């Protein structure tokens, strides 16, 4: 969602529907029963707080009246009751805060896990990043969910508390003076409208501020994650300039927020000061005329403050409300983006996409039917009407001068390329493996690094050792301290060792097909020959992207390791040629 679409504080029907949907989903979840119990307990505590406040107003009235009449015994008695009310209110207030935080944390945990599961399903995280569809989804999941759950719960409780307070103190204030009751309602309504008019632009500013803060943090994380390269290449000044620009952006936007808050400060401070004197202005004449005891003035002040506070939620919580509106908008756009990501359907199921990707249960082939791939940058045709069947056991080398075309084919096969048309029939995920050009080495143990998720029980340590030995990586096992020592692999392993580790994970996963992305980038000729030989011995069919120089196939590519060559031309045309004895024969 474009922040320009929410320049003012505005919660429309869609927002309310979204909020109701989130609450219903939470209530129906596996933790919904416990959440409902917490919420009912909170309502009971709110009723207790309101009852104590009403009772305290009468105790305050009698306490002040005892002072007026110089009634020592009455003064002491009311003072003791007053202390008891304060003690009870303190205990109830503390438990109210405790269970509010417990419920808020339960909701945050459930919603965060739910969003993380959706974000990491069907390649949605990749689509959002590659298409630039949504800024800072990580910050929205981590920070905005925290604010959303805590603030939603806080506002809901405040609304309930205000409703109870209105019911409880309306009668008290009306019994003292109907005029004062009417003044309280009009004052709160007028004050809320004035606050809304003065500060309605704050929601859009807060929306933009959240993104600007996240962008600044992302730049700092970039420096930390690339510290070695920055130091070696002396890129500090360039990074300083980028960070200064980010700082200027967030400071400029926050300056606008400060100016709006200054206007709201004048308004809200004056509003709160008047609350203290209005009850006395209305009730004092009653006392002076003998129509009411002195304690009524104190009681009217307490009742007036509570009633005006109940009616003035917008005035007293406007900055939080404006930030909350921005958070709801950001989470709403995240939800729409995440739910818009469609998973891979079985052949013939669901609505067809521009590039239809189907999975064949037999895993006996990889097939392209009329596949046309377009450049995501300028719409050029990269591959035109590719129709090829690659049976299991056929080792294929993909060559050509256009690197973007080869990358498009690699990514389209992995459901990571949206520009084009046609159909791809491929094995199911457990039988098809993609090995990127740069190996992915997440921090963790060697066991976690090598074993594919879900296969932990079936992969023995003996098999892991044999695999490492076949790749000449057995010394690494001793160097890193065994299978269960936590390591940052990017620092521990050389680039070629990282690639060989990626191959070790591949061999342990044992798919039927693997798509290799330019393995010569990280491996020398001997390393490439070794892994291709092991792939053949392991009965794993491989498709490999070759490297190109000046439009010709890299002479270092060993055709003897392949059964066919797929040549992709600059104009999008293609040709499939058979290889026999290391030579192209057709």
C-alpha cells in the first residue's frame, strides 16, 4: 500500500473488517480458549476498577465533608476506607496490566508464527523481494505485529473501560448537576473533533516514518554483514553517504511529526487544564448557595474527570491512534501481499498462471511446452517457444551468449520467474533440486547444514562421513569440531569448500534431478569433473548452465560429461543437439 493513500487518520470499512477478521481467527485458533479466558478475566477486572472508582468518589465526598464539619472520628474512618480503596485499586490495576500483557504476548506469538509460515511458503518472500512489491516485510512481521497486538488490545480494553465508566459516572454526575453532565459530554465531543482536525495528517507521517526507520536499520545491517568486504575495499565513505541520506530522510519526516505534535500539545495541554476547573465553576455556586455540601465539589471533580476521560479517547490517545492506523495499514498491505502469493497447484487445478508449472508424480522427466520467457527489465524475448523433453538420465548442458536467458530458464523451472507464458512439467520438490551459483551457508551446526529438512531420521552419520570423504571434505569435519558445533560457515569455509558442502547436501538429499547454476564460478576444472562424475555415479540427472565468452560456449565446458546441449541464442531461438563421445553430433 502506497503511503500516499493514507495521508490522514482514517479507519474505513476495510480496516474494521480486517480487524474483525484477525480477532475471529485468533479466537478460533489453537490458543483461542486460553485467550478468551484471559479476556473474560480482564473484563471482570475492568468492572472491579470502575466499581472501586465510583465507590472512591463517594468516599472522597464524605472525606471532604468530614473535614468541612471538623468531624475527627468521621475523618479518620473515611481516611481508612480511602486507604483500603487505594490498596484494592492498586492490586486490581496491577493484575489488569499483567493479564493484558499476557494476552497481548499470546496474540503476538500466534500471529507472528502464522505470518512467518505464510511468508516462507510458496516462495512469497522471494517474490516480494524481487518485485519490490512491499517495503520491509521483515520489519512489519517483527515490529508492526508487536505494536498491532499490544495497541489493539489496549484500545479494546480502553473502549470497554470507557463504556463502563460512562455508565457508572453518568448517574453520579447527573445526580450532582444535570448541567455539569451536559457540559462534560459537549466538552469531550468538541475536544475530540478539534484534535482530529489538527492532527489527521499524523497517520501518513507515521506510516512513512516506520519505513524510513526500517531502511536505516537495513543499511546498518548491510555494513555489519559485509564488514570484511567493506574494510578490504575501503568503501566506508560511500556507505557513510548512504547512511547520511537515510538519516536525513528519517529526520526530515520526523521533523514534520514534531511540528504536528507541537500543535497537538498546545491543544491537549490546554484541554486537560480546563478539565480541572470546569467542575468547580459549575458546582461551586451550589455550595455557596447552600444547596450542596463541600464534599460534592470534590466528588464532582472526580466524576467529571472520569466521564470526560471516557468520552475523550481520541484526545488523550491521538498520537497512539495515528501510529496505530499506520501499523494497521502496513500489516494490511503485508497480509494482502502474502495472501496474494499462490502456491504451485497440481496440473489442471486452480486458475492457470502466465507460466504454468505442474508436477509429475513419476519424476521421470523435465518438460518445457511452448515456454516463452521475457526480460523482467525491458520485456525482451529471452527464450521463444521452447518445447523440449529431458528424460531421466539425460545430462544436459545449457549454453548461449545471453546470461539473462539462462538465468530465466533456471528461475522459471524453480517457479521464480513470472514474465512469460507456456508450461513446465517437472518432478515433485523432493525429486528436483536447485543449486544456485553462490552456495547458501546459514549459520548452525554441520548436521543442520547438510541434512535436508524432514530427512533427519533417515540420514546416518556414517553416510554423512562417506559423502564428505567422496568430496574430499573429511578434513573439514575435524577442523570444525564435529557435527554439532555451531559455526558461521561463511567465515569458516573457503568459497570452493562452501560449494562442495552444498554438493554434499545435494548427495544426501538424493533427488532424481538437479539444476546447476554455473558451478565453474566457485570450482576449478578438477572440482567440476569430480562432482559431475559423482552425480552420474549417484544416478542423479543434472542440467547445468554453462559459462559464455563473447557469445561462444566456454571452451572449458567438458562435453564428455553431457548427453545433450541446449543452445539459447540472443534472439530467443533455441536448438537442442545431441552429444556423443564428447562431440556434438546433431
